[in-house]
C-alpha cells in the first residue's frame, strides 16, 4: 500500500461493523501477519458459532484493516482475539475498536473488559496500558506452543466515569503509580 493510502487512514475514520463471512480472507491475512501461532479459519468459525461470541472488523475505504473477537460474559466482555493490519497500526484503528467495546459497557450490567497478552508482546501491553487497561495477574505457561506466560489485563468502568470520554484518567496508571 502506498504512503498516500496510509496517510488517508488519519483522515478517514474507520468504520467498525459486524464481521461477515466474506471478511474471512482479510481477517485470516491480518491474523497470519500478526501472530507467530495464528488462528485457523476453523478456529475462527468454531468460536463465532458460539452464541456469546461476536466478531467485528474495522474498515477503511472498504478494506478490512483490523478485527476483534470477543465473548459476552455475565458481568464483562472478554477479548479473545484482536489485531490490526501492520501498515495501519498506530493510526487509531485499534483505539477505535476498543472504544467500541467500552461503549458496550454499562453501569448496570457489564463493567469490565478483560484480555490476555503474551509476555513478549510489549507493543500490545503498552497499547492496552495507554487505553487504561491494567495488568492484574500473570498466567503461567499460558501458551502451549512455547510455554510462554501471559498478562491478564482489564479495563474497569468506574461508577464516576463519564461515558462521553471512556478513556478518562481514572483507569490510567499515573507516573507516580508507575514509579
């Protein structure tokens, strides 16, 4: 993709919509370029056949540039898979997708988003931290292929949080906390 096409990402916002069957080749391509051990098409379909699993894609100029698969749980949303095409990273696509999930939280029902990030995936850890997620645990030997650990991270909607700005500082680790 040309640099002109990449610059239009900043100008034209991503549309986030339900994942449909014809999106699967693009989703699989993004998955393959993003992960050392990518999900197969059957992995995606098996997950999406479950009533409580939802797939969404981010689209820019009719091109799928990112996706997320999440599970509806009683009091939270659990992100199962999340990726943005490499040439569209750092273009607010991932932030827009997470913002869509935050909008689905409510004071009465679901108040938390949880996910797992590989210990070696520092860019994902920093991305989610920037959006207000906090690590709350370590899952030892989480990934069978490598026996790698994972960090369990969550975003918790606070009762006083203004839903107009879902990434308000109440969920962020201040510099004092990080020291």
